[in-house]
């Protein structure tokens, strides 16, 4: 009996233990389920947050892309490119002329004064169809000189042709259309006003600022600045290319006579380190006007009879990457322009300029230029006491120049220049004249 009760209590205890265990297990299971549910919610929330973040980032990227697209300039949409140049000079004339400016200077013609030599804006468009345009807007002394040298079809009160278009401090040195004819390597045509093919030096531009502060005598007096007309260029291969065109003449937007001038050249590159460019120009350049000879006779220059010829050769040799050698030779002649002994005679001029440029480092270089210019009939160098009157004069020039690149796009140049003449009274000096002239010049040039 007692054993029976004992078994009963044991059974009761086991039943209670099992129930308690089942209750505990049930509670653990419920808690586990709740934890799992919470984890799933958290994971879902994290995924949603990540998705939302990704969506937000995509939206931000899309907005930034739209902003960049909207910021794209009209120029880029039209395929335009812009470049520019600013050149500021200071020139000191050691001769200290009394009330006169330095002689034989093209654009740097102000003594002892800071000078805005040139501020240029270059705009260009090249199209996939081959049609485009180029324009150069020049401000400053360069714009003034080129403008006042150019004939735009204006006359004075007496009907005489005059140069300049009235803007004085500004000039469109270039404005021409371009088109590439898809034949062979491409015939490149341009029509409008463009700079000359002649000579080693150019009107400064963003990709060619020349080697010296002042321009050579040949640049200012032996060759023209610009032409207006049509020109075609064709490259037969990497070694030979040609330029051929018809233009109004020297520095004439509107023709000053009824004839057109031939203007062309050939480029020969026999070796990667050697290049040769030969340029020729021929045609009538005079307008009808009267002149007085040495005997006091009045003679009439006939625009159709007078013809001007110009031949120039530029040889460039680069023996090394650091050394550049340039030789510039110019020869010109013009018939029926020099009044002498009761007749109109032919004028001739002849000049040679040599350049030696050496780059000591990427930032520092030096150039030595030397030249001689023979104005054999006094027809080219005007404004001198004996210039332009049929009197022969020969001029010499020697110019060392140091150039330092301060940063990319900004260079500083300094030069000393000596000019000499076989004419005793060629250069103003204090209150008299001298055969020689010495100047110092410094220049900052910024290009982009």
C-alpha cells in the first residue's frame, strides 16, 4: 500500500516536471519566434533603407548629370573653341629722344611707358561637315597699328584713299570661313581676311608668341600683315603641302585697285628636324596718286602699271629638342613707284634675319636674333628723315632675349636691342639724331 502511494507521488512529480518542462519549452519557442520575427523585420528594414539609399544616390547622380548637361555652354553645344592672349610691355629708349618715339618698331612703339601690346580673343569652329570659321579680335597697340595700316575702302574729304576703319584701338585681324573639300587628304579652303603666309614672325596668337619682345624689321617693313581673299591648302603627304589663293593685296579689306594679287606658298619637310617654307606674292598694290620727284616734277602713279613682287623663304632646323635655328629671307620689288629724275622707277628691298633659340630648361630659354634690311630705294621705311623719298638706307638689328615660364600659360621676357643704320640721321636721340639706337624691353604674356 505504502509502495503504491510512493509510485503515485513519483508519477505526480514526473507529470508536474514534464508539464513545467513543456511550459518552459513552449515559452522559449514563443520567444524564439518573436526574436526571429523581429530579426526579419530588421533585415527587411535594412534592405529597404539600403534600397532607398541606392535610389537616392541614383537620383542624386541623375540630378548631377542634368546639372552638368545644363551647365554645358552654348559655345560647346555649337562646337566653338575659345583661346586668348594678353601681352603687356614696357620699353625704355636709352637714346632718350626728345618728343620722339623709338624708330623701326612695329607694335612696341612707345618709349618709357607701360603698353598694352595686345589683348586677343580667338574664336574658332570646326564642324564634322567641314564647314567652320575663325576670327581674331585684337585690342591694344597691335590692333591699332594693324587697323591703321589696312585699307577698308574709306576716303577723306578730297576723295583720297585712307587707312583705318575708325575703331583705332581694335581690329579684326582675322575673320574667315573655312571648308574642307573631301578630296584626297582634304582641300582646306578659307575665304575672308587672314594673316599673311610670308615671314618667320606673326601677329602674336595663343599658340605662337614669337621669340622676342619686339618684332623684326622684316616683319614690320618687308612683308604685309593680312590679306582678304580666298585661299586653298592641300597636303600631298607629310613632306609636301601647298597654299594657293587670290587676294585683294597687302593689308586691304577693300581692294584699292582693279587687280588681284596671287598669294601662295609651298612647305617642304625633308626631315622631321628640317622644314622649309617658300612664299610668293605678285600683283598690283598701288592706288592712283601723284608724287613729286627730286627735280620737283609731279608724276602720277598708275595702279594698273605698278606691280609688286614678294619672295620669302623661311628655313627652320631643330638639331636637338633644345636648339632651334631659323633663317628668314625676304626679297621685294615694285615697278613704277619711285619718283626720280622725271620718271617712275622700280623700288627694291632685301632682308635676312637669323634666330638662335636654346631651351636651357622647360622654363628658361634664350633667343638671339640678328638681321639686316636694305631699303635700296627708300620705299619701305617711312617716317625717317630720309625715308620714303627714293634714298637708299640699310638697317641692322641685334636682339638677345631671355624668356622665363612663370607657370603654364604665363611667360616673362626681357630683351636688349641695338639698331644701326648707314644713314647718319636715322634714329632720334635727345635733341638730335644718331646712327644707332638702344632699347630695353620687358613683357608679360598670358595665353590660354
